[in-house]
C-alpha cells in the first residue's frame, strides 16, 4: 500500500496546525459560525443532531493494521467506543467534541491518515473496489491511478470550491464493484488490443434527490491523460454548474441540461488546452506510485497441501460462510474474506467497535500481510488469506460478531445512520434495518433466496444508496411523522439500474411486513434458481404491488 512521502507528510501536518488555529479562533469568538462552516467541512467535521461528526478518509478503501488500530484508539479515547464505515469507504465518528478534533487529526496524521475533503464542495475521497489488486476477474490494478488522483485532488486550489461535492470512482474488473455509474466521474480501466492501458470515462452519475445513471463521454483515453481529462471535466463543471440552488448544483444536472453531446464537446474543447501540458502523466510518475502496490510475498500454495475440503464437508456452517463471504483470489491457494458488519439486531449496519477493529488488525497480520480493505457495502475485507487459514479465521470472526454468512443476502443491508444521528434525515434508518434483520433471521432461508440487495436511506441525500438496491427504502416526512417509500429493481454494476417507486409510503411498523410480502411474491413467481432482479424484470411490478397494497387495489377496482 502507499506510504506518505515528505510532501504528503508536511501537507497533512500543516493542515492539522492550520485547523487547530481555526478551532481556537472559532471557540474564542474570532470566527463566526458562517465563517467556520466551510473550514470545518473541508476537514471532515459535520454538526449532527447530538454532537459533531468527524469523517476520516480511507483512500480507495485501503488501510494498514497500524492505521486501523489508530481508528480503534480514537473510537475508545474520543468517541463512544465504535466507528461507522460508510458507502464511500470512509469512517465516521459520531460523538466528537470540537475542542478535541485537532488532537484527533494529529493522531491520524501520525499514521498517514487525515479527514481532508471528506466533506465540502470539493473532490471527495477517491474510491475503487475492495478487491483491487487481488480480484480473480481484475484486468488491471486501479489503485496506482486512484492514488495519483488522490494526490492531484487534495487541496487543489482550483477545485476546492466547486458548485457542489464531487465524487470519482475507478474500476478495472469484469464486475463493477465500485458503482462507477453512480459517480460524478466514473472511470473504467482496461487494456486495448495493443495491450495499452486505456480509460472509459463516464460522467453525470449520482443519486440523491435526482438519481441519474452516468453517461459515457470518452472511450480509449490513454492513461497518461487521466489528470488532464478529469481536469477538463471539472473545469466545465466549475464554469457552468449552478451555484444558486444546491439541489440543482451537481454535475448530473448540468449534463442533463446541456445534453451529453454538448457537454462532451465542451470537455473536449477544454481538454485541447490541457492534454499536452504539465498534467500529462509520465511512465516515471506512474512507476513512482505503482511501486507502492507491488504484490506481497505470496507463498507457493497448492490445494493438495490443504485440509480445506475436509473442513467444508464436516462443518455446514463453515461451508455456508465460505460460499458467501470468501471471494476468489488471483493467486492460487489464497482467498479474499469479507467480514460482515451486519450481525443483525446486535449492531447497526456498518458499525464496528474498537475491540473489533483491533481484532481485525491482528488478523490482517496473522493471516495476511497487514492490509485491510473497506467495501462499498460497509463491510471489511481481508484481501490475502491462505485457504488453509480460513477455518481458524472464521472461528475468530464468529467470536467477534463479524462472522455472519450473509454477504450479498437480504440482511447484508446498506444503511446510513439516519435520523438517530443525522440532522438532515427525515426518518430513522437503523431501527428499520434491524427490524428487517430480525424478521429474516433464518440463514438457511436467506441462502435459498440468493442474492438480494436491500439499501436504506434516511433522506433524499441517499447516503444509503437506496436507488440502486434491489429493494430500496427511503425515509420521508409526512406531517412530522416518519414514513418509508419502497423502490424495486435497482442494481449496481455493469447492468446498473435505478429502482422504481411501487406506490404510497408505509409507516415504520409496516415495513417488515411489506418486505416479507415482497420476498414472498418473489418466491411464488421465481423460476428455478432465478435471481430477484431477473424475476422482477420478467413479471414486472404489478404482482408485488398487489401483495403489499391489497386493500388499496380493492377500493380502486
């Protein structure tokens, strides 16, 4: 993984000192709340319902064991003993005292971490998939380019005050596990017929109040032009994006207003002034960064040396966990393991205690090379685990509440913190997630259902990405009461789709019954091993509506 050079280190520590001064001036009355607001936001500090929330950057979802132990110590010393992993591969601490924030940032800086640009109208944390560098279906390792983008975008003065926040994701695998279609810029890295690295550029994606899938504006972009082309897109957005209405300020609104052809023409015209300039990447610069992502010292392992098959046949629970939580690795004898942060009602989705973080850090060293990944789905990944060690790891994960065999299943719920914490939320997310998990607590039944994604957002900002869940739940306000709107048919990946609202919203008490009705409809009409999305596409929304709105349909008939 990448380690800071002298420039990185100096920049981050100077930023800590700068923010310490800003906090002192604000608390001393020298800065107004209006003046302090953009300063704290660009250091990842939000004001929530009950306290400040600090969002810590985890660039492209990669952590070292030492860094995770530091997050655990911050959770224990400055928060309430836990942190929350987000859909953008960051960590949030929900109970932070303002006066202590500079000390937290200093502790982060000591282990090459920060909270810079995790909020504000700027380029946010660069993301990629959690299995980058190890996935069996990977074409190229996207992490060097993700790191180059991180360095280029961090405190880039031209793009610190954009019309609205800006998110970039990069992927290079047969499956798109980075949801690039849902980003302001989505990048797909591949090799052309001549084995040259190329980029497909997608713009204008985003969820929130107006969910839109991104559209392609460039195919076959040489990797050397990554920064100049991204800069051209950002310049067009910075110049034309609306600043009079924050609900219409995202690049997706601009792309829709101009039309994709006109927007692409603007970008190409801007790029003409940039493409052969100082932003053009060189082989030397790429190798400087890529050298930090060389494969670790893998051992030569063969299945013949392992007692793996015996464990699978003797222990059905272990076999079930392997079938859901263990992913193929490009190196024979190794696997990538997903540790579920969705145990059910015992913890909110994405929440991890200090003790669990420390345990995961230990496991990353015991069973791998000291590296941890955070997935878009809010789960934790250990990327390099020998198959011979899977059983021992599973036993330890179960003891720590991280061994639930539900990855990709209905209870692997993506959820924002919702109204329990967020000042923007219209409704709570966590109780809804836990009520659904309590209703569907039979793992055998969940495995029979197969993959179903369920995402929950507490408001239209869509931090839970409800639009791209096979089943999406959105909290809405009705005359001061919390209600929930249901969408069906969303999906992420290369076949991305936005879910469709099935009808009027439901009260919190009704939601588990509604989800049960939706699942029962799927089971009734499913053919063979058909997936939920395939069944929905075949039969349409009407059978699901008939099940969850029987009285409404009777009256209207």
